[in-house]
């Protein structure tokens, strides 16, 4: 890895489609950490609306020399850029600075971008939310499942050192994904493979960063393999085929080897 690094490791792993947008809009700054799945959510929303933004990488942990690995030594708030802390008071990503207004927390950032640029009041003619109120309810319901029954156990499986507890976390993670598949089988009846409705939605994006990390992180580190033994799991895999091929998603994929190296250090 030595010799391949720059002063900003993100520049070594971002796709050109993102680097080209770095100075596209000084009125909208996106504060990101390239490895962070919560920031990845907001990144996908920015790409979906195809709006220019200024990408600013934030270092959250002390660097490991000549490596993409993430240490567990957090960088203190007073050492982070002041412009970032002004919009993210806890020093966490993702965050946005939109014309001097600070927005933070991934779901709130996603909602904000939808409100500003979505079809209800924006200029893009696109939307990540369905117009039907009941479908919006279903979307928010499945996002609760994603946070509480999938993402929660992703991190438990990754961080748990006790073998039995780690296995239980993996089982719970898989059960959450199966419930996600069952939900789609019941509520997504329009023939598309997306979560709800015929196109990408906030609910799809809410899970996509963690699903992307299954093969890259959970499989090599924990030996996790997603089953395909039920209709629910088969539906999840069809969902991922559609989501991962969408331009707002696949233009944000970073180098897999760098991501694995980052999480190897983080979980050790």
C-alpha cells in the first residue's frame, strides 16, 4: 500500500464520477467519510438527484500509516475542521452545509435533500418518496425494520468477540433480511424488484450500503453467507440486483479491497 496513498486517502478510492463533482456546487457541501455506510446513504441520494455538490472527506479516526485500515482512536472534536463542526455538532458524518444551513444525521439529510430537490418542491422532477400516503407509511415502516433488525445486528456481528454471541448476531441479521424479503413479497406488487413502487426509493437506499458490505466485509471476516432457501431470500437477491445496478448506487461504490482493509482494522 505504501506509495499508493495521498494526503487524502479518499482520493485513491473514489470513482471519477464523484471526484468530478467535488467543486460542482459551493452552495452545497457534503461531509463524508468514504468507508461510512451512513454517509453512503446520503451520497446515493445526491447522486440520485444528480445535483452538483462539494465533497469534503472528514477523518474520524487517527490514520494507520500506509494503510486504509481504520484505527479505533477517534479524532477529538476540537481537531476536526471548524466548518464541519459548525454543521455537525457531534463531529459525525454524514452532514450537509446547504447555503449556510447545517443538516446532520443520515435519515434527516436524506429527507432534507428529498424536500429540497424532490418533485414535491424541487426542480429535478424526481422523487424518492411515493405520492400515496399509505405507501409512504409502508416505506417508513420498513426503514424502522432496516435500522432495528438488520443494521443493528450487522454491527453486533462485526464487533462481537464471543463466538456464540457473534453467531447469534449473524442469525438475527439474517432473520432481519428475511423479514425484509417477506415485506417486499407482501407489499411490492407492481412487478418491479425495488422495495416499494416501480423505482428507487429512500427505503432502498436506507439498506443498500450495508447490503453492499455483506460480500466485501461480512463474508471474508466472518464467513457469513446469505441463504437463498426461501422465497423471501430470493426476493432480497432480486432486490439487490436492481438496486446495485442503479446509477445512483453503483457510482458510489468504493474500491472493495480498501473497504475490507478498513473494516479489518475497525473490527479487530
